[in-house]
C-alpha cells in the first residue's frame, strides 16, 4: 500500500517530520518521497502546486487522495491502517482527552516558535519592530514554561503509551533543541527529548541536514 | 452524560461555535455552559485560567477531562459518543481523506480571516503598516477563491454527508458573511452557507449577539 503513496517534504520541517514518523509507526516504509529545498523554492514548483495550491510542505498523496496538512495526514493514516503497526489513537477516555488536547495546543507552541525563529524571514524589513521581537520571545518563553509542566508526567505526552500527541509534538521540541533550547532550564523537556530521540521511527526520519550539521543554532539561547 | 460537561464560550467565536455544533449533533443537549464576554476580559478570569492557562475560549471540561482546543473537543466528543447522534467522522476512504484535509486547511482560512478582521486589535498601534493590511487582504482574497472552488462539489464539504469538516468550517464562513463577505462574488460559498444555516444544530447554537444585531459589518466588503 505504501507504494501508492508519495510525500513531498523539506528537511527540518516539523509538519513534514510528523507525517514521516506516522508512516514509520504504521509500518508503511517503502512510500515514495521527494526531498525538496525551501531555499530553492521547490515547494512552489508546478509538481507541488498541482496537488497543493498553497505550495506548502508536506504535500502527501495516497492513490488519488490528497491529504496535505500534517494533522490530516496523521489522522488519515491512523484511521486507514488502524490494525497495522503502532496504535496511535489511545482508547482510554482520560488518555484520549489528554492526547487530543496536547496535539492541538501544540499549534500554539509551534506558532510561537515560528514567530521567534523566522521573524526576519516572515516580516518584510520595513515592518520589523524590536518591540515585536521582544514580545514574541516573551510569549515563547511563557509557552515553554507551560510545556515544561505538561510534559514529563509521562513518560509519553498522553501517559504510558506513545500516541499521536508525541508524533505531533516531538518534532517541535526537537526543533527547539536544534535552535539552542536549554535543556538545563527545561529539564523535563530535555528528558522527554532524550527518551524519544532514539525511538526507531524518529531516528529513521531524522532531518538529514541536522545529521550533516549536528551543531545546531543558538537562536533560542537565553530563553 | 452531558450533565458532567461545562463549556465556557464567547458569542461569535468560530472555535466556540464548533464545539456547540458538535455537542448538538451528538445529542448532548443539557450540558452546562457559561457565556463570557471577551470585551470584559472574562476569558482571563481565574475560573477559566484554572482550567485553561492560556485564558482562551472555548474552555471545555467533561468530568475531570479538560479538552480546550476546539478541534480536540470535537474529535474527543465524536470518539467518546460514536454511536450517538450524527456520525461525524466519515467511513469511506475518499470522503475521510477529503474531510480531514478540509478540516485542517480551514486553519489557514481562519488565520487569514483573523489577520484581516482583528488587525488593529492584535497589532499595537506603533507596529501597524498599510503594507501589512494590504497583504493580509490579498492573502484572504486568494484563500476565499480557493474555498469557492473547494466548496460546492458537496452538498457538504467532504461529500454527501455532514461531517466534522462542516462542523469546523461553517462557523468560519458564517463569520465571513457576518463581516460582509459578498455572496454574489462567492456564489458557491453563499450556497453552502444558505444550505447549512438552517440545520438544527447550527440554528440552536447561532451566536446570540448576531441574532440581536443581524445587520453585521462591512469589513470584508470589496474582497
């Protein structure tokens, strides 16, 4: 079935990484994929735009079914291949409530991270303000403190089992670590990161340009 | 079971409205709820912050389970009350793929609508730029044209049956109409709006301050 699938992805993009983790967990290795370069604007190529008119990655197709959004693709894969690989939606009501809540509040986390990491890329020079940079960093700091509390009751985000919450949130935390997030200041996030980073599905899909340059950046230093 | 639920909500907020539509569709009338005022900052009250540290609406609790995000709450309700009321997750693979894709690309739609409607509320005066206002309106216009194509193969967003895609997207479109979206310029969106607005779950949860002031606004005129 994986032969009917194609994923267009960019290295280091948390949304792309999620879909790759879900594919690994569901035992769907062998899917077709194309690694595209954001720098070269390959996500705006005709090949992508024909499937995904917003020109974003991931772009994902299973047969004739187009499921581009990372959450949509993860939920679709779990529902279509429920009896295969790791069950990613938890059964118990408590765990399921926590799983959905963490999955979706992760969007706030991701947005606040993006607001800090990509400010100069997203905001034209004439519209940039030091006050906005400061506010964005403060908002990310508050968000990190919240997740530091939320993570670590664990071992996984929704409780004792790996779930879609981990598929969705781990790439955001790993991205934070790559950009200099202090594991001393956020020890629970650090512990969670260390636990998950050696999971086979995550190792198999680790961003290749992070492997080439494991040093990372220091954008989040001091936060 | 609905007696164990409490929803804190604001009138006219698409995320709050979604949860109310889902509760109606699942036959969970009789849940407790509190209508709060954004203007009076009641969403930042201790009562809300104790459950929802970000101080956002909706805030939703079922027994001890906190599920604040609107997508999380809708998915949780459908999973926990699957055999009750309207089935909101479609079974067929094609319809399910389309349902998830529409549900989640709706976030882009909602964000672009917010960027236009609430620019002055969200951006401090010293950081506002006409160039940003213009860019936001152009982005929303492109997004509307995309949805005008996507809607209307229907009658519902994912095909022949009402689904979570409609629960999620209808409030965004209704919000657009309330703020002056031209149904002449977007006839398919207008047709979809007209079809859905009389659905019992939607009528029962219609924003009360829109009922009091059905005139609406003209913020989106000309888009």
